[in-house]
C-alpha cells in the first residue's frame, strides 16, 4: 500500500492519525499541493480528481477519500476499533463524521478557498476551474463559528472523547479539522474549555506527535 498525501493538508492528516492509532505505518508519497503537483500528469493517472489523500493498493486499486481509506484500514486491521463495534457505536460515529465534514470541515474550506488569493480559480478542489464567491467565505466563517461550540458542548456533556470513553475516528477527524482551522485563523473566536482540554489530550498522544 502507498498513501499519497501532503504534510500540511487536513484530509491526509485524518488518515495519518487513524493509521497511527492502529499502529500501521503506511509508506507515503508526497504530492506537493503548493506547487500544483496534484494536477501533474503522473498524479492524474493515480487520482483523476486531483486530491489527496489517495491510497493505492498492491493491485493498483486506488481509494481516494479519507473516510473511505479509514474504512478500508479498519476492515484490514480491526484493532483498536475506531469506527465502532456495535451497530449503535458505528451509527453514532458515522453521524459525527458526517457532521464534522458538513458543518466543520466544509465551512472552513469554503471560508479559506473563497477568500485566499492562493485559491483564486480553485474555490473547490479538483481539476475544474471554479471561481471564488466572497459570500461563501463569509458564510463559511459564520458556520465554522457555530460548529466549534457544538463540539465543546458534546465534550462537556460526556467526554473524555466525543463518543464517551473510547477514542474514535470522530475525534481524529474533528481534531485534524480544528488544528487546520486554527492554522488559517478560522478556529474558535471564544473560549471553549472542554474543546481546549480535549485538544490538549489529543496533542499529548504519541500517535499524534509521530
Ligand atoms: N473528501 C475528501 C477531500 C479531499 C480534499 O479536498 N483534499 C484536499 C487537501 S485537504 C486537496 O487535495 N486539495 C487539492 C487542491 O486544493 O487542489 C477527503 O476527505 O479525502
């Protein structure tokens, strides 16, 4: 297996965190998004959607989405379970992953990509040119600020992890989203104590530092 990724990007980080928790070390190939390598001929042959992460299997099959890759890894190596064991755990984690993607990651990406000059003509990832819409940046900032307190409230009501006692993919995906948002100045604009201590707990894990 080979993981195509880029160090600073949040989606590949989700997979790296997930693999590290499983004790899996995946050989990686860096695709330099800053230099536009995702659009190169060689990478288009691997992932025509021009995005990372992509996991290439021994037989050449490519899985091109962070959650889908994690599902594959979970099936290959069930321990420790990060996508739930019981039907209810699996459903709850799936629900969180969808919320994190749609209400957290999506708004952060919209805010960044519809505003930063670096993403002019590339407001959505992929091979097609897509113009920026400044109103979407504004809406993204607003939606991201509505999302962080929902994470904080869930952690304050339960914890130590989003689903309670056991760390899951939901924590890893939310953490990668939060840390990326903070790096591009879209993190929480208010104090959220449960979220802050959860972030510290994650940062202290050897798998996160690796
Ligand atoms: N839903 C996809 C999203 C993949 C995605 O958007 N990846 C970004 C990096 S985080 C990318 O490849 N961007 C390429 C670009 O901006 O041109 C996943 O989770 O894998």
